């Protein structure tokens, strides 16, 4: 079959790598892709947020299956446009993508289905929001309702920070996304991410992971899109999995179906776990980046069968064949990220690395200039390894990192610390 993957990050390179290994994949196109994906697929230039353009391209190229990587095209209804044109696709409708695009919507769904989550209130007016914060006290969490590129959440440890965040958001710092704020109870515990496929009715868990959001070692420095991840997450034991699925995920999927907006795609659920009880922090409607890299490393070629079963509404008959192993990915970013950084620096040493089912460098912001790989973004490479233990995967990933010559880049040296102790 002919397969089109939309996106250009490490997540999409990992999806492309897994899909390409499956014999069902005859032709693989990525749009827009990056230098890493160009080595295994055809790259097409296409406005991936324009549903009509994606449909036209998919038709012209006889694409049988489209995998949508990032949230923007999902929220823009690219999945709806494809399905309306009779093209199979992986990723939810715009209506179902509200689970990520609106925090207030997600809270409402949790209320309707009884899923455990933080207590909350919603505000569009400044004065009552400030009064609410003063009455609740700190710590407290302030969230812009809409998509704010991961920056719309302030975990305020003091009342002053909380009041300033409310003023910022309702004052227009996030534009439309901040026209409404959700003010939430601060939940204590350890956080983990859980990835579950849903075909609208049936669910199938495809792995757990933990991310490292801060830029520097020891979880210091500014928040980023994620500096490294590993899978599985040891905090998520079988009892937590069972509770999360029966109390949170399945009720959410049932509620979305009841509303006439069934959820089809991957649910990336963030849970706060305390005393063995998971509570929902948030849903995303796509794979995490870099969490996807470790999931794909562990799933390999079967990932395509699972995504197809999801799109064809037959997850009840699908199953995951787990290897009893661990994967870990370290993000190499341009110095300065997540602030401003230089583009165009050369990266050497990649050709000498052996890449196979246990060792892979997934590209994010890379391009090709004069036959040389150059950095074109903030997060640039995802150096990923698999091992029979997490320690082995970690050691292997850092061995690869040490063989890469990129003076303008940096990475954290402690990915996996929480699980390795
Ligand atoms: P979100 O974008 O909703 O994932 O929030 C970003 C981060 O803020 C989460 O990954 C948590 O670490 C933290 N966070 C969000 N909501 C809460 C909450 N109610 N209690 C504690 N931490 C939270
Ligand atoms: N790694 C966090 C995210 O993909 O949202």
C-alpha cells in the first residue's frame, strides 16, 4: 500500500522507520519530512494543515493510508477532509481533537464520565478568576484553554505567581487560546504518559513512557517540548494500568462516542499517580515527541498493523506483541534551545553509526546542505537505543551521542535518572 505521513519531527521519522519495515508498505511519502526521513522515504512539500490540499495530493499519488503526526492538522480537520474523501487515515476528527485543543472541553468530558482529574473552575473574566485564586490559595495550576504550543500552563507555587499568570492569560498573552482560563487544583504525585489506541469504541494500550521536560540535567532550566524519554515507565504497574483504562480511558472513549464524536486515533494521556491511583492531567490527540521514538523502537513493524486496525475499527481483534525490553531516547538540541539558537551548523559522525532495530538516530530539525547534515531547528536529533534493561539502553544511547560531532549542540546527560535511581 501507498502510505503518506504528515509531519517533520522525530516523531514522524520514528513512525516512518517503523512503517517502512512492514511488508505491507510499498511506497512511503512524508510531507514535509526532514533529512533523516529523506533517506527512507520520498519527501513532498505540502501544506499539511490544508485539508483540501492534502486530499488532492493523496488522490494524485494514489495514497491508501495517511498517518497524521502533529496536532495542528488534526485540530484543523485534515482527518475529516480525508475521511470525507474516502481516504483511510490515522488521527481523530477535529471535533474529537478538542480533547487536546480545549482544556475546558476535556474537563467537561471527565465530569460527564466520572474520570478522576483535578478539581477546577473556568473563567473568561479577570475579577472572578483573581478572587477564585485568592480563595483557593497556592500551589495552584493556571491553564490557557486553547492550544498554546505547550506554554499555556503555569504551575504556580505562590499566590503572586498565580495572579500574575491569570492576568497574563486573560490579558491576551496567548491570544485566542487564553480567552478562557481553567484554574485547577494542584495534584501531587509522579507523572507518566500512557499511549492508547482507540478505534472509536475499542481501546488498546501501546506503551507507557516518561518524558524529561526541562532543558538541563537534574530537571533544571526552562520547559521544552521534551529532552528525552524512555519506555516502559516503571511507575505504571499493572494495577495502575488497569485503573487508568477502566476508570479514565474507556469512560472517555464511551463518552466521546455517546456525544456523536467518536475518538479514533491515539490518546496520549498524562496521569498523575499517587498511592497507586492515577488521575488525568491532560490528553493529547497524537503521539508524544520524543515519546513516540521509544514506542516505535519497541513496536517496530507491527506499528503499521496497529495503526491500520485503529483506522479500520477492528482494534478488538488486534494485539501487541511485546518484547520484554526497554528503549531510551536522548534529544540533541541546538545550543540556546528552547530560547533563540543558530541554524545551519554542520553535524558530523552520523554516517559511522550503525543503525538497526536496536540503535537509531531519528532526525527532527535537520536538513541537507552540500551533502552534509545541518541543524535547522531547536530539537535536532533523537538518539535512541533499545536494550534488555533500561541501563543498557541508556549506555548505548550515550555511546552513540559521544560518536556524534556537533559542537553547536547539547543534550542532557541524565535521561532515565528517575527510573534508574
Ligand atoms: P499540561 O500541558 O496540561 O500537560 O501541563 C503541563 C505540565 O504541568 C504537566 O505535565 C504537569 O507536570 C503540570 N500540571 C498540569 N496540571 C497539573 C495539576 N493539576 N497538578 C499538578 N501539575 C500539573
Ligand atoms: N513530549 C511532550 C509532547 O509531545 O507533548
